[in-house]
C-alpha cells in the first residue's frame, strides 16, 4: 500500500534518512550562504554575489541529488534495494522524501544565512 504524498515515510529507519538529508542539505546551504559575498549597493540595499566557492557548493548539492537519481534509475536499483533492505529503509518514497528535504534544507540554509548577513550589511551603512 502506497503512502499518501502528504505523509512523510517514518517507518524503519526512514526518519534517520530524512534527518541525514536535512543535515547534509543544511550544511551545504549554510556554507554556500557563508561563501556568498555581500556588499551595499549605492541605494543602501545589500547586494549578494556568489563567488566560486558558493557556486561549487551549490553545484555539489544539486549534482549529488541528480547523480543519485540517475544512478538509482540506470543501474543502481539493485544495489539501492539491497542497501535499503539491509538498513530498514522502506522504499522509494523514503529516498524521495530525503532528497527533497535535502534540497529544501539547502535552499533555506543559504537563504537564512544571506538574510542575516544582508541585514547586518544594510545596517552597517
């Protein structure tokens, strides 16, 4: 029986997988936000510019999720099924949730850091 899309899979070790996804995404997002350069524009508004490190961190997060999906679809499904079974992960819905939570945490982590830093830059002027 499929889990409704509005529910997060939490059986077995699914919640641990979700937490791992959130932690990895948050670390990448916070690091990306910290590596983004901020300055004040002539109108006093904070201006953000992503440097090479921020771009690299963002690409690492995006490419790791896309690469995992490609691997799982084209050749890795057997290995992924064995890993999931051995580690009590209930199935594809758990992996989907973990990857989506990772992406959300990366975006929110970056946004939060840039928001805090931009308010400081704008206030310092």
